[in-house]
C-alpha cells in the first residue's frame, strides 16, 4: 500500500486524486520573424500557451479509503468525457476536460495513470494561500496560525498557556471549566503589560456586553459574548485566581481568547464535512473575523508596541481563516438567486439549468448551498444556485 504523505493533492470535481508527479505548460507563444538578412529576428508575443497539465496519478488501497485502487480508477475513468472543475496543485481550480489517459497496473494491483487535463475556460492564477488550496491545507494553515497566536498571548502574559487552553471544554460552565482545567496552585505570573493591555475600560466593557447580546444567537464562542460572561463570573467567584490571572478583566480576556481559539478550530474542521452547507464557511468566517477585531480592540493591541507580536498573529489568523473559507467554497465560483414558485424536484431542475451531464454534481452543490428540508425536493422560495460557466447553455431552453 502506497504512502499518501509524499503525494500531491488534486481534485477532479468531487473525486480526490493522488499525484506523484506533475508537469504543465506555463509558457508563452511567440512569433519569430526570420528576416531575409541580418542577425536580428524580431519576436512578436501571441499570448499564453494553453496551460495543459499532465499528472501522474496513483490509485491504490489507501488507508481510510472506501474503495480499492482499481475501483477508484474505474470511477475516475467513467468521468473522462465530462467537463469538470479541476483543482491543480499549483494553479488552482478551473474547468477542464481530460485528454490523453494512459493507465498501467503492476503486480501489486497498483494502478498508475498519466492523465492530461486541458483547460476549458480561463485559468486565473492564484497564490498558494488563496482559494486554490485544498480545505485540508487550509485547516492546517489555520491550526498553525492559531498556535502562534495562543503562544504569543501566553508569552506576553495576557493568555492562558497553550497546553492548559487545550483542556478547556466550553460546553461546561465557566466555573467548572476552570476548576477542571487549572491547578489550584497555579502561580500568578502576569507581566507588567497585563493590566495595561488586558483590562478593558468601562466604556469598552459596556460596548462588548451590548455586542454580546446581539451575537449570542450566532455563536456561544463569539469573543464578545464569552468576554461578557467571563467578566460577570470572575466578579462573583474565584476563577481569576484559580486560572492565575491578575484581575477579573484579565481572566475574561484570556478566557474569551481561548474560546475564540476553540471556535476557529472547530469551525474550520467542520467545513470539510460534505453534510455542512457550503455557505457555512462564509457565515463562520464573518463571525470569526468580528471576534478577532473585538479581541484586538479589547486587548488594545494597536496602542502598545510590546503587543505587536500578538497583533500580528491575530491578523495572520484572520487571513488564514479567510483563505480556508475560500478553499471550502472554491468549487462554486459564483452564484445567482433563483425564485422557485412551485414545488419541484431538484435533479430535473438542475438538468434543465446546467444540462444532464452536470446535473448530479450541480444538484449536490445546490443542496450544499441551501437548507433543503426534503432531500431532492425544492419548496417554493428563493435558492442560491451555482452560476453557469460563460458560454454554456442549459439543456432545455432558459430558466
């Protein structure tokens, strides 16, 4: 059985591909004018080469796979005539068609195939940290950024130690959570910056409390709501002393920061679940962005040069979450809203809009974008729909 670790990741629609090597055309076409005489031959640029990619694919009995390598190859081969979204390991996601496909199988029944993917539309190059990353890569980048932020907060004395923070369970009450996660003998070792940076003014606290009421329905882990609840708890109990923080406000800031860390990790991990609506990533990313902004404001990161590492780490975490959200929804480049006036079956409607060849994939995307109470059936109402590619035509007239 092959090792997955050294392989590149790519996708052909909803089919994950394991790539051992890749080559693609990235040059320009030039017209060379060979003059009748002389040593100077003018060159006229004619545009980019078509960015055809040739991938060495590997189909094997990988750990956790639900099908054997031979079966996986057969499923991939059945799509050879389709136009699908292809996720290139470097260039990102674009529509493509399969050209040459040469397969081989060895004595261990490992199937290898050299496959040519030909762009069928414009290829918009992206940076490695943009929407072209896989959700797995996005989740890893977010985890790394969250680790950096928690370490920086702890180093300057305004956050819990990362190893202790991981023990917190935000399904419990604040008092029980702190008692279970911290030693009673925890030392009080706050830096001189603690009270200056983590203690919010009365006006800021009042603003946060008001914001918490508005956001409570969105997430119990939103920074503002957790900060307000932790502040109230710290005023009537010994949670601040138990956690080793110098004041109720300092405890509230550290506790809310830990909740933000948990929110980030849980949200990004959920985006890879096929049963989670695709729009969930955008909603979560907006909430997390607001939480990071609130943390920066309450912690006064912009007012103290010594807090620069935490400020930078917070910005980098927000950027990583944004990139991961783009990756989670990169399969659906643009959307439009359709008003369904009468109850209708989803699959025939998708076939009418996008053509029968793409109907199943589009029906899955539509279901992911919307709250559909009955599987495969649309009740009257407004629904988000993936936009048709430029130049494509529906199978039966227009919608």
